[in-house]
C-alpha cells in the first residue's frame, strides 16, 4: 500500500496532471503507469548490465538495442523539455507499444496495442518525469499500488466489488502455499496481477538455479501463470507487471470467469485469489456447472465453486472470502461449505481483522485454504484468529509492531505442533464431525473458547459508602461556589 513520502509524491504527480487540464482520472492513472513501466524497465536493464559487467560478460537478451538507446529513462530524462517530448512521442512510446514484443502474441503485445500517450505538453512531461525519478521503485508492485491509490481517491475503488489486496497479505498467502516450479498457477480475478506476480517472484527466488534450464524457463515465462479480468486497464497493468517480473508471455486475457465463456476446467495446480464481492449477478450469464455446486447469484460463492472446477485433482487454493461465506445460512452457503468439507479437503480458515482493507473497505474477511480431491479428505480444520497484520486497523494503516503474520507462517508449516493447542489460543484444530454438526459453520467464534477472568468487586455496602462520601464532597464544592457569587 502507498503511505508517507510515496503517497505525497503520487499526490503531487496527480496535481501536475490535474492543473494541466487532464481531469479524466482513468487517463491520468494509465499515463502514470506507462511512465513508471518505462522507468522500471530501464532500472531492471541497468541492474542486468551492472551484474554482467561484474563478471565481464555480455548482457543476455538486452531490452534496448543500439537503435533504441534514447528509449531508456536514464538517457532521455536529461533531455531538454521539447526534445524529451518529441523523443517520447516518436521513439519511446512506439517502442514499448509496438516493438518491445514485435511478432509475439503475448499479453503485453495484445493489451498495449490500444495504449495512447496523452501527456499534453513538454512541460508537464518534464515535471512528471522529475517527480517519478525521485521515487524508489525497486522491488515494488508499484503500478498496482498506484492504480489502487488513485482509484480510491476518485471514490471508484470497489465499484465492482474489487479491492486490491495489500501486498503483505498477498505475500503471506504465497508463502503459505509455497508455489513449486512445476505448478500451473491461476488467478481468475487477477486485477493488477498481484498474486501471480508475487508467485513469480517466489519461484524466481527459490528456484533460481532450476530456472537456468531451458524447459523450466520456458514454462516460467509462458505457461506457468494465468490470469483473467474484465477490465482492459487492469489487463494492461497486469501484463506490464508480469513482464517486469521476467514473465514475458503469461496467459493473461479478457474473461468473465463466471460465465459460460470460461471453459477452463481441471487445469491448474494452484489458485490464489481475492475475488470480487459484488453481491449478485444475472443468473443467465453464469456457467451452469457452477450453479450446480452453488445455486446462487452471489459472486463470492460462485468463485469458490469455480476454483473447485478449475483445479486439477490435488490442486490447492488460497482464497480471500467475506465473513458471510463462513456462516451464511442460505442453501447455497451451506452447500458450498459442505462441498469444501465433505467433497474435498478443507485445511485452514484464517480469520483476518476487519481493518485489513481499510481505507477502501471495512469488510471482515478470512482466508480459506483447501485442496481439491473430489472425494473428501477433511479430518480436521485448522483455525487461526489473526488480530494484527503489522498495520493499524484504522483508515491511516500506519505501521505497528503487532503482527501475527510471522506466527501464522510458522504454525502453518508445522501443523503437528498445533494438535495440542487449546481453543483459547490463537490457533487450534476443529474435527470435521464437529463442523458438520454445526451446519458446516466455519466462523472461528463458533469454536473459539473465551477465558473469563473473575473480577472481584468491593462489597455493596462499601461502594454505597464511597458514593455517599463523593456526594458529600460535591455538595460542599457547590456550596463553596455559591458563596463566591
């Protein structure tokens, strides 16, 4: 999330565009993300060049050949205003739009072909370039952060039930799931591709040597990551994000994931997502096999049904859901929970505090972790009551010391030690039979026991005596005040 100095600088860039007469917020967002992409592209290339120089080697597959050196941020940012503007319109933007993936049918090539450079004047461009140049964009999914922040400023965040998941929550979920090099990973509601970007980063860090093999690298850059969304802007941002993570041709495409158009079934070994909670849809547009699992128009239930259909047998899922999924009493709610518990293997329910998505939403949420088996396998379910995520739970979301995330990761990785935990602790197991006996209710408060510490109060006579003394003091004070009038 964007806070502090970065937030102030992004606000300043917004003001530059606004004062220049560019008042369409989505246009501003796209122009900022294009320029940031250009900068990060060159920053990554500079790191590759420095590493190659350290080992006296040539850069492998350079992004900028000799004919496109003026497309590099580190070059053109020193140009005079008019020269920079001409270079951007005639060289840089055509390069990232048309030539970066020339002849390749990649997500980046598909979704950048409609991109337009709309910065109005040379002076505005110079001011924005100067402002972006002062930002540290290393190792940050910064474009998604900017999109989230600017969209929230114009009160459009969450119009479709979409709230960008904070990066530290995404990272926690990725580390809980531990993506493998042979995984096929999907987010059917990808937004700015935060989950699959984080998964790509995890794989690149943990399997660096294996990725040097041609077959593994090909899988990583082409078939390993899949994402769907219905927002063209998000698809562009997601494609740029994935390219900056070294994934040149992910399977990113426009798709209404809940519709009959989505025929992807039994394909993925890992799904991580924060699907939109829009309330309800037109039932005519919903895929019939999803309605068979959850007869409803509520998207939060339909997406869980989709995950079960899209996963291969043995495939795993970590999904954020609103709390209502855990205890809703409708037929569809109960059917979906029963399917997770009885028809597959529900492994964990991590209850998150309601402030996780502030300032954009105050909804209470949880993370469900399950494996598709098709024939049951749930013996017991692990519950964790997260009370803090390292940030205050108000609209400011300021960093704090209290943070349950390291504890969650430690406990989840060694569940054998969880067997003996009491229901009064942060985490504990609940047997399947007990969950079934409670109508498959998955809310942690149904099973957590609260320790009541007895409080001893003084005898009633003593309390009354103290009240009489206090009353006497008040009367004396009032008399004294009246005597002063």
